[in-house]
């Protein structure tokens, strides 16, 4: 049975020469048992007739939020769908979605949708490679949308390279894989309680200044999302970070300092089955915090620092039989020696090591390159992957430990 059978899909078509592929895509969705509603921008109509898509989908094509005859309820559409697929997605549409610019039916439904959103870009080689487009794509990924990567080949301009919209068969397969792995019964972590620390901490110097680091919270958020998706009840203790996990099974506990994070983690540690310490916690904090803004004076300013509580070591001492404790190590030198030392001294079941010098790994990136080290000093190396895929690898390894 097709993974799309019975699914309610919205196909949003924008003004690209690749719009003709939407007819094939609609036909594939219907053939696989899905119910399809089609949205089109005005510019998309220059490339493909709404009548074609209406005939194939067996539903009227919607192009405007309102007209003289009717009003299309974008909120109801967003709630109706099991998935919103924007294919093709032009550079212009991607920019609008990334920045919340709402001026047509597609962007209105996108902003109202509670379902997963899949974006299949289509544009010329240089437009796709432009930093602005790549930044907008990264922004969409940070909202937990799915990007169906472009394919290489001959483009409308005559250039050859990356920029072609993924073929309809490949988009179909992408969606089928997604729904296969998100069946309600596939919840191996159901009834498990998970504690995750994430993001940076901020150690106040005075009311307006603080010491922090470059952590974005992306890795911790990805782990929390995947844990919740697999049925776990997640206590997500996060420092101030631009990315925060969002899922009904996630309880967000916002903290500021290392001490705040320690107290929050400690309060939920005892009932947790799985603990993942992904936060970049400050090792030091100002010994004296000024209650007033420190004014600039002649000469240098010295700030005396003191150690913060070592959350991983503290949790390691509290760890009970049956609990799984996972730590992270971001290293710049002697990576394996430092990670192995941390693994043993903090009583971790395994540690996730990444090295700052590895391209695409570390703070701020949407990707990471990691190595798992377990209590036997076995090493499992992974290639560079998206942080979402790294999160899946971490959880898969945790599940293996539970089953063992």
C-alpha cells in the first residue's frame, strides 16, 4: 500500500518553466491514493493551464485569497492538509516564505499551515548558487521545513548545472519515505522521558553585558524534535538561542546562565530515562557581577572569573541504573584524547565528538560531522550530514543501547 494513500496534499505551483512538471506530479499523487488541492500564483498560469491541474486533481485550482465570487480560506486549507508541497518554488517565492512576506495565496497558506512543508526549488544555476538564495533556503530549514534538493542538468537558460526542480518521481519518493517513517505506530520512544540541554549560556558581567559563545541551539533542537517525533516526552532546557524546538511533546524550559541550566537539568534528571547534554555551557562566570553598567575608564579592565558547575559531571554522579547519559565534545586539538577523558570522567554512555576545524561542523552550521565514542572506546565515524540526520543517528544509537 502506498504511503500516500489517504493523505491530503496541497500542491503549490509558482511561476517557473518547471511548472509543467506539476501536471505529472499531480497525476502521481492521485495515482498513489492521495487527495490533492492545487494552488497557483498568477505567474504560474503563464506556464501551465489551471484547467489541466483542476482536471487532474478533480478539485478547483485556487489562485487568489478572494475574488468577486468567493473567498478562499487559507487558514482552513492550512489545517486541512497533511503536507504542503511547493513545486516548483522560485527564488522569489523562497525569499517570501523565508521572510514572512504574505502577498498571495501560497504564502498565506504557508503561514497558516500546521503540516510539514516541502519546498522543491527551481531556478537557473547562478540564481541557485547566489548567497541570498542559499541564505533564504537555510532560513526555511531553520523553520523545520523540508528542502527537496535541486538536480543537475540542462537549464532553461542553456547552462548546465544545479537548479533543476527534482523530477516528479523523486519528489513522490521523498514524500513516501517521509510518511513511511512518520507513521503513528512507529514510536519506539513512546512513554520515555528525555532531558535535553541545548544552546549557549549567558554569564552576566553587568546588566547589559555578558560572556557567551557561538552556539545556535540547532543540534539540540534537532535532537529534541526527533525524540518527540518518535513518541518521547521531552524536557528541553535551552539557553538563549535563535533556534528552539517546537513539538507538542516538547516542554521548553528557558534558562540564561550555567547555574540556571544546572538547576533546571537537576530538577528533571531523576525522572528522565534518557539525558542528552548538547548545550555549550560556559565553564567560567564572572566572580562579581556589577548591579550597574560598568562605565569606560582609563586603562584596562580585569574581570575575575570562577568555575561554573560541571553539569555533565554532576549528572554523571546522579546517574542511576537504566538511565542513558549522552554528552558532546567540541574540540580544537587532541580531540579523541579529550573526548575519551570526558567520557570516562563524567560517566557517559557515549560521547558525540565534533572538531571545530572540520568544514561544515560546529557552531552555526545546519550540518555537522561527528564521531561516536562508547565506553569500550569504539569509534563510529560519520560523514558530513545535516544536523537533522545527525540527530537521527544519535537517537538510533540510543535505541540500540536501550534494546541491548
